[in-house]
C-alpha cells in the first residue's frame, strides 16, 4: 500500500477473498487480507497481510488493485531497512495477555463458553464481533456456515450467570511460572461485570472468584464497594479447582471450596478467565540484544530512584514491560521516559529544527464573499451514492458562490494544488469543502487555505460521506437531496466567516514547584536539567519531605542514601532556587503568566512564573484506635522504619511482632486504599525475620495488595514463616492491654475461632492522608476530591496535569504512592510542563474563541460564574472596567458563556449565533 | 425546554436531548431511528412555522 | 408521509455525538436520512433560540446531542 495515496475508503476490503483472524477482536472473528487495524485507526490507512493475500502468495486475485480508485495498491513493496540516528531510545514493547489454553482444569481450549477477559472485553464492545451483545458461544461466527457450528449456534442464549476467575496466569508457580501479580485484572474483572450487567439489564448474575481483591488505584476501592453493594456483584474468595461441561447444553459446572471449608457446586452459562500480563519471548530476546537487564519474571529491571531508566545508558522504558501496570501508570511512565530521555539530550535541543516559510495573508475584510465550493467524490465512496455532478451544479446557483468544482479526491495532493490555483485565479475568499469529516480533514484543507494566502478560518467543511453516502446507501435520491441541503447550509455559514486571529501567548519560562518531597524534587531536577529556571517552594525547613522517615524501598534500596544525593543535586543545580520555610500567599494570572507572593518568617517576595507543579504530598495518619498512644509497644509503620534506621537494640529482644493493616484506610470515613501499606508491612516483616529468624510475625490483613512484582515479597514472607491472618472490617482485631501484656484478639477466618496473640511489638499500618490544601486548590482553581486528593485532568489520559492549563500535579497529593511511583509522576509532571515550555515561541490561542461586545455587557456575571475554564472575568481597568472580558489564552471555545449571556454581548468566533442561524435558515429555505 | 414547547403547542416528541460518546456509533443510530419513528408517527410540524404566503 | 417531508435539525457536539456519527459512517450502518447536522463546539453552545428558530424554519423535530 502506498499510504500517501490511500484515502481509507475501504473499497478494497469489500471483495477481498483472503481471510485471517482479527487480532483486534481477540480473534473472535475474521478480517480480510487487506485491512485496517480498527475502524478508528489514525491514520485511516489500509494494509495487506502478505501471508494470506492471494496475490502475494499465489499471484492470483489482484481485485484490490482493480477496485482501488486512488491507485494506492502496490504489490511490489519490499521490507525496507531504515537507519535513524538517535540520542536516546524509549523502549515500550508492551505485553501479551496470558494464553490459558494449556490449563486443562479450565478447559479454555475445548469449552466454547470459557473465554478470556480479552475476548470478553471485545464481546462487550459496541464495535466488537457481537456489537456489544453478550451471548454464549461467542467464538462462533455470527452466521455460521459449517453444519457443526450451526448446531451449536442454535443453543446460543443470553447468559444469566457469568463467573470470573481471577489470577489466571498470575500469582501462580504451579501451572505456570508467573509468580508476580498482574496488577490490572481485579479491576478489569469488576469493570467487565458492571458493564455486562448494564448490557444485560440488571438480572445478570455475576460472580468473581478471587484470592485477594486488589483495587489499590485511585478511586478503585470505591468502584469495588459500589459493585458489591449497589450492583450486587458477588465476590467469592476461592480459587476454583476445575470446570466441567454439560455436553448437551454446554453449561459449565464448577466445584470450589468456600471460606468456611465447604465444597460447593455451581453452574454458569459463561466463565471469563481473568488472564494476566506476560512479556513475550520475542521481547525478552530483543531486550537481550539491546543489552537491557531483566527481572526473573521478564520485566525490565529499573531502580526505584530512576524508575524508567534501563540498565543500559540512553535506553528508557515505559509501560507494562516496565512492570505490570494499569493505564494511568503506563501514561505516567511514558511521560516520565520522555523527561528522562530529554534530560540526557537537553544540550542538543532545537539543533535539527527547520523553520516553515510563511505566506502573507490576503486581507479580505469588507470584501464581498466569493465562495469556492469543492465537492469530493471520494472515489466511489460519495459518488457511488450521491450525484456529485448534480450537487456541484446546484452549488453554483447558491448565493455568493463564485465557483464550484468536483474532485475525485479533494484531499489528494494534486487536488490541493489545484485548489490553491483556483483561489488565486478566481480571487476566492471563502472556501467550502463537501467531503468527509472535518474532524480528520479540516486541518489539511485549512493548511491549503494558508498556502493560498487565505486566513484558515475562512473555511467551512460539510460531511457528505460519513454522515450521508455511507449511511444512506440504499437511497441515492434522498442522499443527493441531503447533500444539497448540507452544502447550502455550509455555504450560508461560510458567507459569514471572518478571518480570525490566533494571538501569540507569551510564556514566562520560569517554573514554580510547590513541595520539596521526592516528587517535587524530581520534577524540579528534570526541569532544571533541561535548562529552565526553577523555584522549589518548601514549607518546612529542609527538603526531602516524608521520605526522610523511610528505611528501604520494596526493592531493598536504602532510601536515605538516595534521598541525600538527590537533595545535594538539587541544592547544587544553578537553575534551581530552593525556598525553604516558605509559603504561598496568592496566585494571579494564567498559563505562561502567573504571579505570586511568597512569604517566609521574615520577608515576603513576588515571583513570576509560567507553569506550576503541585507536589504537596500526603502524611501518615495518627491513629485513634487500637490503643495507640497508650503503650510504647504500639507504633506506626514509620516508627518501625525509624527503629530499623537507628538499628534500635529493642528489635533484637522481640519474640513476637504483630502488624495490623488498613488502619484508617478502606473504611467509610476514608474509603480509599492507601496503596503502600501492604508492601511496607510485608517488607518490614521480612526484615524482622531476617534479623531474628526465631521471631513470630503476624500480619492481620483484609486483602494483601502486593501488586506487580511486590507479590514476590509476599511469597518470600510466607516462606520465611510470617503468618497472615485475615479479618473483616466488621470484625476488626481487638487490642487489649492487660497487666503489662499486649494482647491482640481476632477471629481466625480459616478456623472460624477466636485467637489471641501476645505481642512484644504492634505496628499499625496507617493510612496516608492528603494535606487537603483548599487554599492552594483555590489559588490555582484546581479541584480536590472528597478525600482531599487533587483531581487530575483525566484519570487515564491526563494523570500528571490539571484541567487548568499550565498547572501540573505529582506525588502523594494526587494519590498515595510508593517511592518509585512518586518519582515517575514527578518526572511525568516535568515532562508535561516541558511540552508547554518548549512551545514558548509558537504558542497561540485558538481563533474560535469567545469575545465580548463591551457596549452590550450588563455586568451580570453569569459568564464569569459559568465558565469551567475561568476565561471570562471583569475588566479592572480601562474604558470598560467592570464589564466582562475574555482571556483568550484560557478560552476553549465551548460557547457555554455565549449561550448563557442574557445581553447578547458574547460572541463565539467561528460558531457565532448568526452563523448558526444562517445554517438553520438555509435549511428552512428548502421546505 | 420541552415544557415551553408543549406550552406553545409543539409535542414533546419533537425535541430530543441525548448524550452519546464518540465511540457509540450503535447508540447514535438507535437514537436517530427512535426520533425518526416518533416524529413520523406525529406527522409534519405545523406550529410556529413561518408562513411565507 | 413522504420521506422528503421529514426534517430533524440536529445539533451535535463536535467531540461526542459528531464523532459517533462519523463512526457510524465508517461502520457503514444505515439510518433514516431525516437528520440535518449542525456541528457545534460543545452542547453548552446550545441556546433555546436555536430550537425555536429551527421550528420556525419548518423543522419537524430538533435533536440536541452532547
């Protein structure tokens, strides 16, 4: 395929005889040999699978070449070797879902109604093989041809009962070699059960069989509680031994042991195996070639302090290859890797950039509109249904239309060149293109306008393909009429188009980082290394934050050594100014132009900066339960770390140590999981066992959440003899101080009997509590959630930035996180800030934004109150003081203020009221 | 909005509000069909239409 | 009633429903040709004025979709 010629019309797939499994749909259906990866793919370009193409394998067929209207098919293409010179490499090879075919106990390979979670994911999808309809026998084709398949398809039904089996291919060294936890399966199983219930309409019975429910991500615990309580999803703590099938109905019978030790039989219509994440052999071999060290589980080996840096200089990693992780952590990893790669290359920045030649803009203000209309055939995609010649003729009759032309492919290079010529030759000053969707093609045509010297906003596009010819195929006459209506509406709007200006945004490239903990220091360091003046604000008298209280990371690295090195680097970096004992008094301005007053004990001073990073962190809860404070032997996790750091002699006298988990976490007043405490306690239990093998160590827990490779610590602790006893929130352990004895009492869930432990040391794994700094949140107009953590721009796609432009977030103020994740997010926030700072000289506002007709403004303030981006405000000086004005930098052009303005003073450029009216009127003309 | 229109003699089924994400093509088509069916059942709108004659 | 007589003026949010309509096209789904789409930057841009005006211009229905 020549990707430059392919227009993504899809004509080639219609008659292609070659077939192969559609990987995007988890192989649940087939696709043609010439294919596009998935319908929303960008760019929408087709490709040929050479292994199944009849032309390439047997030199037969060749249909696609015949039908391709764009002449994009090229069977002679060969593999090319391309050499690139790169200063840094980011390696993100991803993972493969575990293949459960080899597990004979679950019979995935043989039973049609046992599916993997990946397959179920596609079954739930509206674009999947069943179009979102949950059905049994999903692996059969929708309309089976084989007799055997037809018989099975008759038994198809909407399932009434579905079970999920967790940890398939994870936390398992009996049937496979994956000792680690895949980190994502608990959450996706809950999500799949919720969506399945939504699709099936309430009555679907969903059961999730699990070992530990691991939902330590932000907002995940609430989702889990919601699934359990509001949606009636059943959670059963058991690992199912095996599955058998009713040979008649193909229903699935399972047998399992419940928590009380009873054997239970049950029947399900479908079973979903929650498969884990694996690194492929191919990736491992490639990593070896690159000289990257791997962990025994096959993931990339990285340190907690440089969590995206591989063992080979200059190669950075991100995603699941760098430990199992969910989407937000993958996105953070990616940004962090970009920051690390950029740090190393900062000296070479901008050495390879080229300047684009600017074409002077023709002034059209006041000129009578001279509209050029271009009707695209899109090969046969539009022309096959719509009478394009007729529409072109019709367009010529419309008011202000100077010229109309039909093009086979309006987006092709030669059509674009012709468009430039026509604009110049006929002095066109407004352009309408009737073709595909503006969402993909508007920028391309706007560039053509720019090349012809026209302002790019003198353009209107209307969609006669996606919204017309493709969806009204069986009714060409009506489709043609609709195309004419759409063209008329677009012409009416275009006649009113005005050239719009994109204002240059001045960016002050100084950065302010608030919070001198690990995350904040990491951010500051990366920004400074890339050449930006950075001010690091710390409330306390020294840098380092809570990390000063930690002993070791989960990978066994000494925290203090690394922390002190980092502090030294920060203090000696000429680009960083550290302000300790300093607080923020106010914030004025907006992206690129912030201004604040900062206060120390003795003075206050002003600071101007362009972007801000909020890294305010979290602190450990001071517990109010379990007799804390009433006995020296009852301490918190951080107190125990302190004892380790100081090599406290008391540690050697202990004979029995108890840990209680979830102290202050996962309960109604603090409904989140603090993420770090399970690993912390397990790690400290191991440390105690190492110091004194004879010691009895008990961990009282609700779910052990040692996600990812932290699971190996859990395994090690059990091997060392640490005893884990589970308790329920409704039946918390009881701590009794009795005649000098420290007793911990609880009900053992296995024995279902009360147990009493005499402890020499009781460690409470306390929640991490955010600082809930409402003042700071108000300063920057950024939101806090109910628990007081900052709310990021997007949970998955914008995890290190705020919706407010120019403000970024990292560290435990966003959500509790261990050392490596705080550092990753610190780097990610720096990386996101850098993408903004790097555009310093060519950052422009959009043209399609709101503006105020000050004469009409009645100063009611509705726009100021209603705008989600804080763009409108009252002018403080000048002729129109007191009237509303729009900050062009902050305006996103949504039009909310325009619609709500009672005085008609607000206008939205490009979508102004009279323009929308013109479209409505143009439509009315046909009636 | 619906109430206002009803007050003016325009049937409720002639105004429709929905929320569809950009991935929900199926829902989009379903909603179009639903509105189309409802409006067809009502017949053409006569109220409020500007009279050119 | 003739197909031609039906007009549903549809105000679609650029980021949501407009994209869904694009995808319906890519997926070649068929639906009634009654709708006429006016692309708006966000459903917040919508104003009652547009609804009334659409009816005044002879729309048989108005659809606003975010």
